[in-house]
């Protein structure tokens, strides 16, 4: 009888162990008797060297493990510093002498002498290990990362609590410095970051994206309370609006380790942290004190030595001698227990998730070895057992997980941290709130100085006394921002030291700034500071140059105002009003306005776009020949959309009045949609300026040919008012022309048809297509009812039945996203939501799509259809609105009946089953886009409208004058 081969168990869950290796910058170049500097010695002795030795040992034995580490820039600075290396070696030598003395003192003590010998042997082994690489540990961590055993994350430069930093520039400087320092040490850009204290606030992800950061670790509360709700709960990352993956902490696995009541470190067989001979010895006699005195501080303050002889024993004061064998057996048992718990947890989640669930457990690395002496041994047992004994649970790094599952839910995380109450409470309360007023003032001063000296920022190399002073000022500011100082003040431990460090760095910062402003630089003082605080050699003050250098009250400086007036003199000044403009992209209006403005500017028009401010974008800039004025909207407290719209119109009006009163010209106003009506009407009547309006969509059309609510009627009336005030109303399709004529009673000669155009995409034909399996059915657009995505999902069973390898990809976000995800849940991973995608990502999907589907119930134009045509992709659209004009059925695409499930399913499957025919139609569509929808032709038609209306207005003024 043949033996049956037992199938290997299927992996049911992934587990990520993440250890945060961090110390504040506790280097004191002039003295070695600071108690705080011993934090480094203890962490090296009890955590960093044991963990490194354990990982190297596992790798040498062929154990395929994965551990994720974060190594903060301040810690890396301490590890590479020759002064700190020599001091630690001296400390280690002193401990070897103490352990040898203890062996002699305890000779004959059956319980304690073996422990003294254990410490002497351990300290000698660690010394040999340290010297084996000439005291250079960072290259050894790098080697483990290069071998694929560990993944190292970066961190903000000085572990600043980022949500409490006032300015984006200061957040950017912390991230930029951390990323640069990481690359210097590890020879690659970081993929992940440990946000200090796991503290996240909206907008931080935008800065991370700028520096190529793909993921961060957050508290579970951030994802539990995200909007919309995360479908995969805490078992997968959530993608933020700016495309960075947030990995939430798994509370169940974390609690089994760090809980003071239930966690493993509290087991009675483990070593007692609080019974150290630095405190136990020397009380009984003067001779005993002289014995231990060389091993405490020169100030005779008692400290831990690292030699501890007792186990926890009980919750009381009674303590019995430590037994290493008992502790080792308990560590192995608890590793088994942890694996069993995670496996059971994974099996429960695996039953209903569309992917293998991930459980991520983040901890301070110092828990393992320093607080929990057996912690490194427990990790070693865990890695061995996961590798040798089972296959249902596998270790993984966050980057590996993202490589396997690049797509996930998109949502807005709740502001949170892993501190008390998952909030900023620890770092912002009565004992430490005084620091932020001074830190925020320093941020603003640093930004002002950096911006004023931007001409020095062309190189990162230190050169010149002013550059050195500015770089050192930035360094001192960052050191003052360390979250450790506020944490210590809240804990009430060494509060005087924490306060003194904050004040010391701020005083040095302001002294440097004063010297720069007065041009009274002291090279001796600058050199002293550079020697004292010598971290981050690549730090550049240029990271603080203002993103929005001009006041939100007046968008242009006096110099910029004069420059723009000079540049636009003698040109026709066109002022467009639009509530969105890149990089603010909510719908298609932003892109249409942008492309039209650019093309008009290239024709010699002086084009100004007045729009709303956007996080990270300058208040004023000249971009692609277009003058972009981004006005901030001032609101107080909670406000609804209509009130916000009124505030926007007031801000636009105030800015345009300033512009005109200062000599700026406005020859024609071009209002885009109803939201800018009030500003357009006010400027038109106040200054007698001709007004042209583009209606991109109507409220009547957006709501299926009906007005259901008071808000619908209100918007409809504003749209009517805009078309009444405008001299000409531009629409993008014949359908829209008929719609505005019927809705607003417009005479035909007031309506001008100018289709939306499409610029040649820089990615068309050049971007690599997405590498995915199956045949791709692709949709991109806002997830709102009128886009008809729900109809595509209703058609999905018919498509899947006829094309079994078809996969529907839905890109975009919007208010219907949660409802659509629920509707698609029955299809598993055959329907995948991509969330927001940028232009390059969109291009990659268009290049890969087997068919692009636009199932809109209402679509005034349909720009996505033109984009698909430009990428030569087979197309299925709804036979409605502008889409009906764009596509000739059966010639350059298919038109399905709007809202008709069977019609849509038939046309999508026809494109998939007859690819040759689809390709031929796509080629015909491409020829049409290049011939009929180029912006050059469309801008010329728009400019002709301007010229006509300006001429009429001029003639009217002349007639009135006569």
C-alpha cells in the first residue's frame, strides 16, 4: 500500500513583529557622568546587542524569519559616534570587572554564584561581539536587511510628535532629514516609516508621499474609526487619501506581550527588573558602599548596573533567586502559546476575508531585554517554531505584504497615537503644554530665515558661515522638538533634565538666528555647537523654505504684484473663476479649466485663475504660463457647504477688488459653474466687465431630470442666475446645449458649443502597463450615483459567466464608496477598489485595460472616454449626454442603454470576446481624439468668444460716454 503524501497546510495568516529602536539624542560631549547617557549603555547591553546577536544567529542557521525594525536617526547618530562607542566600551569593561568581583564575593553561594558567573560570561561575549566589527553595528543591521531577513524603517529626525508641529515645512524637514539619514546608512530609500509615538494626523501622509514613503504603522484606533469603515478591519492596511498604506496595530497580539497585568513579561519565573545590585548593595556598611561606589554615578546617585539575581517570584516583596533554565522553558512555552493564539485568530479572520489576514504587533524594542530580560530569547523561540514546527502562520514584513497585496481599501484615518487614550494627551497637558508656544514660534522664525536665504540652498554641502549657522539652527530646533522631552515631563521622572534640554536647544537656536539676522556670526560659537550636537550631517536648512511664502491676507508680495502687472501689460487679461484647480482635483472641472487656461496662455493671453487654497500648494504661482491665485477660505467652527461657498465668493471678490484697485486689468471674466456666481456678478457690475460662463453640468441633470429638495432648487436658481448674467454660455456637448436651453430658457444665440478637449498625455505609449492577472474591466471616476458604477456591479455576474477570467477594477473615491463595496463584497477579489489614483497610476491602468467602461446615468461630456481613446483602449459608454456625442456606436466604441444591466453586460463581454474588433474601434477612436479634440483648436474658439464680448462691452461704454 502506497503512503499518501500529506499536503502542506495552507497559510492562514501573516504575522509582523515590529520593534521600535529609539533613543533621544543623549550625547553630552563634555561630560560622561549624566545619568541619562546610561540609557544608551543599558539599551546597548540589554537590547540592541542581544537582538542583533539573536538575528545573526538565526540567519547563520538558515532560519527563514522576518522582523521589522525602526531605527531612529537619533539612535543611528549615537551608534555611529566614536565618542559614544568608546564610552560604551569603557562601561562594558567596568561591568566585566564588577561581575568578576561578584563572582569572588559570592563564592560558595550555590544560588547566586552561578548567576554572577553567567553575567561575567555574558558581558565578555557581548564585548567580543561588539569589537568583532570594530564597534560598528549599523553595517551589520544593513547586512541583515540586504539578506532579506529584516526590514528597517526610518523615523522623523528627532522623534518629534508630528501632529503637534504647527507648520508643514517643519514636518517636511523632520521627514526629509530622517529619509536622507536612512539612505546614507543603508544605501536605499526607506519604504516605511515609524511615525513618532505612532501619531498620525490628516496631511502627514501627503508629506510622506513626497518622500516616497509607502507605509507607516498606526494605532488600531486610527483604522477602527476611519471613514469609510475599513472592510478588512485591522487585518490589512488602509490606504490614506494620498496613497500611503497605514498598518494598524493588532490589539490582541500586542496585549499578550505588553500588558502589565496579563503580559508574558510578568511571569513569576522571569528575572525581576527592579532588584539590581546597584540598589541592593552598600547599605549595610561603609566597606560595602565603597565596593559598589565605582559602579554608580560620580555624584553617588544609585543606578542600575544590569546585574540582577532574583526572579519575579510573586506580586509581593518576597523574591527568590533567578533560575535561567526555568525562564528559558517558560519563554519556549509562551512562544507556543503566542503562535497558537495567532493561528486561531488568523483562522477566524481567514474565513471571511478576501486575502490572508495580517496581524501586526509593534513594540518598543527596549521591552525585549531591558525590561523583559528573556524577551530576545522569546523572539528567537518564536522565529524557530514558526519556521520549523508549523506552516499556517508566516512572518512577513510590511513591504512584502504590500508587494503581495498592492490594493486595499482607501479611507481617512482618525487622528491618533499609541499613547494614553489613543490621543495626544501624554504630549499635551498641564506639565508640558508650555513648550509648544516656544516651538511654534521657533518654527516660524526658521521658515522665515530659510526663505530669506533661499539663494544659499542650491547645494547640500556645508559651505560658508551663514549656511553653517542656518543648518545648525535647524538642527537645534529639531532637537528641541523631540517628543521624548514632553513624554518625560508627563511621566514625572527626570523632568528637570527634559525641560533643560528643551530650553538649551531653543536658546542656541535663537542665538544663531539673532546672529544671522544681524550679520554678526561668531565662528567659534558655531563650531562649538557643531561639535556638541553633531547629528545628521546631511541636514539642510533648505527643507524649511516656505511652501506658501506669502501671507494669506495678500496673496502676492509687493514685488510679485509689480512683476505680474508688468508682464501682463498690453495683453488681454482673462480672469477665470473656478472652485477647484490642480492640485485640487475633485471632479473633471479642475482638469478642463487647467487645460483651457494653459492653451490660452500659450496663445499669448494673460490668463489668471482665481481658485481656492489647497494644502501644500502656494497661494500664488505662475504655472505653465497661467497666473494661479489661490485664496484661503476663512470659516469659523462647523459650516455647511452653502455657507462655505458664500465665504469662497467673498474671498474671491475681496482678492479681485484688491487686484483691480492696485492697477490689475480684467478684460473678461470667465465663470466655471454655479459655485462662483456671486463673485462673478459682483465684479461684473462693479467694474463693467463682460462675463462668460461655462456650465459643466446642471443640478437638474445630476438628479436624473428632477429637483427633489430645497437645496436642489436653490442650486438650480443660482445656475439660472449665472446664465442670465453671462453674455455667452459655453457648453461642452449638443446634449448640454439642449439641456441649458430647456432648463434656463436661453435663446439659441446665447449658447456656444465648445467641447472639452484633451492634451496629449505624457504617459500615453510610454508608461508601463499594470502587471495583473486576468482581463481587466476598468472604471475611473467619482463614486457617485450618476456615474452608474452600481449598474456595472449589477452586470458583473453576466460578465463573469461569459468571461471567467475578467476582473473589474474601480478607481476613484466618493460618497457611494461604502455602499458600492458592500454591493461588490459577494464577488470577492473579482471586483477590486483602487481608491484615488494619480495621473501616472491612472495611465498605467488605462494602458493595461482590456475594456474601459463608463456606465454613467448622467454625463455632460465624458472626459474619461477621451482619455481611454488616447490610450487606444476598447470602450463601452452609456448612450447619454456628452458620451452619446463622443462615441459612434460600433465604429469607435459601443454605447449601452443608460441604466440597462443587460445592455451594458452584453457590450462589455463583446469587447472582451472579440478583442480584434475592439482594437480596430480603439484605433479609430484615437484618430478622432487627435483630429477633433485638441486644445489648440478649442482654445481658439473660446478666445473668439472673449474677443466678441470684449468688443461689445467696449462699444457699449463708448456709446454711453457719448
